[in-house]
């Protein structure tokens, strides 16, 4: 699929995905969502892609939300369809089996905050701003904000953000656990890439199953989640990577993982 609204660039195993509508602050219109779906699929299935970084074009915005011009035209059924479509695209990213990091370079509002939350880790530049301002427009979050925000920061703070539509800065987002790290704007991509490359140097099957246990386990009972974890733990014992990781530790050398 040729991209009109995304830049998609694979460098040394990392897919760099840039939402590229800077004149509209990278707002998520239907075209962006379709292209993000194609990008998520590539990240999931292409074996030369080991992880991904999502960011926004320009200095000002990561993504300033769903495209309000398109939302203004919707009726109840296409509104629901739009929410389901956006949710499934973000869920595909979240469950793609590879680490996906958001490099939040400016406004991450509404669908932008929701996209960042569907990523596994969030690195924010000092000038990033976060919020779920939908209620100011008479709508409510539709791309997972009501579900992922309370899971990340707890119900009380999530409700405060969702019900007031307040915008918070990067330091406050860090304080409440919405972002993992705040860095100077000039080093955002380099720091995010360094974090991801560190993860990619770990056992890839272990990373994949740890991601899956957290993503799936959070929606299970404790006993079901613990069983999933134990199954993964056992499964990893069948891999060459586990043998290599443990042997290398005992031999005081750096492991070389092969992903099998
Ligand atoms: N959807 C569609 N277009 C958007 C947009 C969105 N979510 N957010 C910004 N834009 C467009 C603006 O309409 C403007 O387009 P124009 O130049 O053709 O008029 C352009 O992006 C620049 O935005 P502007 O509002 O002029 O920038 P600003 O610096 O004054 O304000 C924001 C920045 C982020 C505070 C402001 O754009 C805003 O509040 N955006 C909407 C945020 C939101 O409610 N998101 C949730 C949507 S569900």
C-alpha cells in the first residue's frame, strides 16, 4: 500500500512510522487509520522488522486527535464503525508481538494520546502535551482512552483527565505514569531508538512472550494470568535462546540470541 499520510522506513530492524499531516497537526483521518492498519500488519508479519517507533511529523504535534472535520460529518452508525475501526488498528499494534514505542514529540491529544497508550512504552519530549479533550467537543474517547488510561494511571486520575478534558505537560504525564521517560526534544528519537535497541538485544522470544503475558494477562483473572505466565515460562525452556542466555551468564560472557 503506498502511503500518503505516513512515512514508513525500516532501518536495522526498526520500523520508524511517522504520522505525516503536519499542517493538520497529524490528526487521524480515515486515511491515516487505514495506512496505520497496513503499517501495523507489516510490523507484525515482516520478519526483518523486530520493533517499531511511532512519532509525528514536525515540531508541534505527535497527533492532535481524530480528525474533527471528519467527525463532524458522522452519524451514530458510522461513528460506532469509526471507533471500532480505530480500536482494532490500535489493538493490532498493541498485540503485534514486537515492542512498539511512541516517541511523543508534541501534542498527544484524544486519538493521539490513545495511539501513544496503545504503544508498549512512551518516551516524551519536554514539550509534549497529553490529554483526552473529547468532552469539550461533546464526544467521548473512542479509540480506547476510557479503557487504557485507567489501566495505565488508575481510575481516579483517568476519570479526572477524561471528565475535565485537561491538558497536562510531559512532567505531569511522567509523574502519573502515563509516560516512561521525558527527554529533551532534540534527542527524542535517538533516546527512543536507544531504549528500543536495548530491548531488541534481549532474547526476542522472551520479549515476545513477556509482552503477550502482560497484554493478555491484564484482562484475565489472576489465576488465569498466572497460568499463562507459567505456560510461557515452560515454553521458553524449549528454546535455544533460554539455554544460551543461562549458559552465557554462568560462563560470564554476553549471550548471542537467535530468536529460536
Ligand atoms: N482534527 C482536525 N484538524 C485539526 C485537529 C484535529 N484534531 N487539530 C488541529 N487541527 C488543525 C487545525 O484545524 C488547523 O488547521 P487549519 O490551519 O487548516 O485551520 C491546524 O491543524 C493547526 O491547528 P491550530 O488549532 O491552528 O493550532 P494551535 O497551535 O492554535 O492549537 C491545539 C493546537 C492542539 C491546541 C488545537 O489544534 C486543538 O485543540 N486541536 C484539537 C484537539 C482535540 O480536541 N483533539 C481531540 C479530537 S477528538
